[in-house]
C-alpha cells in the first residue's frame, strides 16, 4: 500500500476534484488555520488554478469560517459544518482549559461578562478587528493583558458567540456567529461523530484511529464510536502493527503530479498524529524547530517531505528558496520549480527560484 500516494490523492493535492474553495474545506472537514496566508494556499492548491482572491471571496461571503473547533486550534470549516462541529468538540476543549483560565484569572463570571460586552459591541451586523474587540473589553474595564485577550476571544468562539468573518485592512474581523452564519440543521452527538469520522477517513485515509482521535481532539472512546458508525464505507489495511482505514475503490492515476510546495501547517503533515510515513524522524526538527509549534513550508517529492522552502515578495515577483534535507537531483529540482510556479499563479505574480 502506497500510503503517501493515497493521501495525496484523497487530500485532493494530486487529484483536484472540486472547483470552489468551500467544497475543498467541506471535503476535508476542517483545515488548519493558524497561519492565515498559508491556510488560504492550502485551499487553493487543491483546486485548479485558484487564486488568493478566490479563497478570500469565499471567506468574505461567509461560505468558509475560521474559528477554533478541533483541538481548540484555529481551523477553516464551512458555514454548514460550523455549529455541529462546535457542539461536538467545544465541551472538551473548554473543560480542558480550566487551569489556563485560573492562571489568567478568568472565572466564569468574567467570561460571561465578556460575552455580554461582545454581544452588545457586535449586534446589528457590526464587525470589529481584534484591536477593536480588545478596546470594547477595555471600555468595560476587563483587562486583556498577556494572553487574557486571546483566551477571551477563544472562549467566546468555543461558546458559539463569535467567529472570524470578513477581511479587514490587514486581518479578519470578528462578528456574531448567529448573524454571520445562517441557521443550519442540527445533528445529534452520534450523527456528528459519524459525520466527522466519515469526513476524516475519506479525505485523509489511509489513517489510523489514533490519527483521527488526535486530529479531532475527541476521546479515544468517542473516536472509536465515530469510526464504528462509518467503517462500513471504508476498507482497512494492516501495515506492521498498525491498522489503516481508507475509502474503497481508489484508482490512482499514473500521471499524477509528484512534487508540491505545501504551506507550513498543511493537513498533509498536520492531519495525523503519526507523521513518520511521510517525514523521517531525523528531519522532524527541521520542520518544527524545537517543537515550538511553528511549522515551515515543506517540499514534497513523491509523497515524502524532503526539505523546506521560503518565499520573499518583491516588486518584480516572488523569490522562492528551497532548502533540501540531503540535496536534490536535477529532476527533483525541475519538478519542484514547476510546483512552485503554481504558488505564483495563486498570487498572480511571477516566481523566481533561487539557490
């Protein structure tokens, strides 16, 4: 079983099958969103010739929402999926933040007051930048010092009050979720578990139950319930001591592209607890130095992470520099150069590869 090739296919990286940004996000269930520019590129590279403008248009139209569902981490999800995902994942994320709230001196009464402040400040379709949200809290004499401000926003989003909405001058603004996102059909917890598991294994298979539990932030028991509810639509393969689940009837094309310039937080790497199938352990430190949570953009050749890349925007275009782990052949350099040109299309700018 060629796990990297199957993942590239199912994640739409080597096999785009949709035309709209929101369709990509829906297929994957959720996509890492900490790095907003990178998240937009993650969506676009799974579409034929999509640009940054195309992705922003879908976000500004409220079709794609950026908030904190899985693991309490920023993700892109669709408007149709937002509410049931928060219903499923938020209770555990909120409960797990108890010690953090204590350290920040944010008790339930204070957080309830924060929600009142935001409701009043945003009511009537208003949107505010992060600084604007902090200013509203300051006016109510609620401190945002240190990490208090971020945690307040995070908590209010997990309670389903606010979400990131349209793009302002430099960043997304916040809006009331009930005003920005149209009502959607509710799901029971069991239905939500089954749906999330189905999305995960269909889009990221081959993957293990442990991968799904880690990615979703669900308990092992709930992750198992989700898998059990959808595994009749999946097949399983055993490799060594691990059991992988994936959709049936996949026909891999012989002429799939084999080189990619992925952003730092792409689901191809971060969608799994165990990343050793595509990233050698000795190189993990080069992707996320010191385990600091910041992931560099990756060079993918034949499904393997073989290096990192960075870009510099200049008046004449984008300069991209690849840093391979162990050197690259002429053929690999050529393939990566072709892949990097797609990043230029995304920004509507020419690309120059530098050594």
